[in-house]
């Protein structure tokens, strides 16, 4: 293979390129977790939700998050934290309050992290969809559970919509 750089320099530049591609880029103005967000959480949140005495309140241990890389595994917790912080529910009124700029910095970090894709590349599953039974499925379910309600001569799985048709698809 042809290379414009001598051996060790080519290896070093290739390693630097791989390292740059593997490190996620930080958007302009996005606060860094370790230097900007964690100190704010330590100042206003960890007394109750982390390094304080006893168990963390509400089973929310924010002190357990040491690095930004742990965020994707706990998106739901951070969503709740964002809503509580943005809605001025947390910290409670009897505790020290962050300034609006500090509050906005943490909310901006959470919003930025929620936009990042998961480490495994899978999409967020979202809310489960509850499927309702059709009338026919519901009727058949009731007749399966309570067979004494089945009229005599009615087939086990009766579809009234298909029974009235005189087509080949209605007969199957």
C-alpha cells in the first residue's frame, strides 16, 4: 500500500484519526458533564439524591453517575430529572436553589444527551402500544372462556362479517 508518511508517523496519524472518529463530538455550547454539570448536581442534588446520609430519596441516586457515558442506560431517570428541574419542582423550596443560568445549563445538557443515539445503535423503544381486540376476536374470546354461551350449531370460531358474504374469501 502506498503511504505519503514514513512508518511510525503514519501509524501515529492513523491512531489519531481512529481516536477522533471514536470520540463523540460535543455540540458548541453544550456543557461537559464532568466539569460543568456534575459540580452543579453535587451542589444542589447530591445531599438528598446521592452522597448524603442514608438511602437516596425517591430511589434516585444521581451520585452514581460518574461519567457522561453512563447516561444512555438511564434515559428515563434523566427525563424525570429534567422535568422536575425545568418545572422548578427540584430542588425543593426549602433547599438552596440554582440560578436560572445553572438550571438552564443542566437542562441543556440533558436535552443534548437525549438526542444522542444509544451505544448499541438500537432506536428507543418508546411506549408500548396496547392493542384492542376486534369485535370478532372479543366474541370468540368470550365464547372460549364461557362455552355454555355458544349457541347450538355455531362453529367454534364464527366471523359474522365473513359469514354473510358469498365469496371464496368469506368461506375460508
